[in-house]
C-alpha cells in the first residue's frame, strides 16, 4: 500500500477546514500562516511513504505524539 500526500493540497485543506476565530486581520493571517506551515511540513514528513497497515498505524501514533499545535 502506498500513501501519496500532496503537501500543498493538504495544507490548503487544513487551513480551509480550520478558520481563525480572530477578528483582527493580522492575527488571522498569522494563525493561518502558522497552520499552513505546520500542515505542509507534516504532510512532507509523511508524503510518498510505502507502507502497510501496521506502518499506517505507527504513522498515526507518531502524528498524535508529535504534539504539534495546529490551531
């Protein structure tokens, strides 16, 4: 099984799915940029991984343990 993740598309989806709650334009931009960069880097880290079901479970476990603040 192979997982192919387009980091740019993934980051776009993450930002779209998690809109900022701030009303200040600069805060919105900062939050969105930070979220985009974190999502992009995370996707790059796991992009194009040849894996089986066991490896996928391990990847999910690692992502949860990464303690990245995406919001």
